[in-house]
C-alpha cells in the first residue's frame, strides 16, 4: 500500500480502495438518484410558480414578470436535464 517515500513523509497509494466495481456502481447510482431528484424539484418549482401566477390576482405587472422569468429559468433547467437523460 505504501507507494513512495517523500523525505520524512510516507505517501500511501489509496487507488486500490476506489477501484472496486461495487464502489463505482454505487457512486453512479447515487449520482443518477440525485439527478432525478433535481428534475423532480425543478418540475415542482415550476408548478408552484404556475399556481402563484394563476391564483394571486393582487400581483402587479412587475411581480408577474419576475415570476414568469423564474418559471422560465426552472423550465429550462428541467428540459435540459430531461434531454440529457433521454
């Protein structure tokens, strides 16, 4: 496990710890789960913003524009991630 000696310090070769196939597949699964969670979160935010726009009649035009811009932002994120998956 010891790979080389740097003066008084000893360096450890830890690559063998990360070369395990189960470890690599576990990390890939966690990344995929995180991405699908992000997709679901973006969709939820878009729907919540749409509900605000639909139900809040007291918003002035500037506020509506701000909500529309934020909805557009989350829609773009959602569509990018969906396109990357499929």
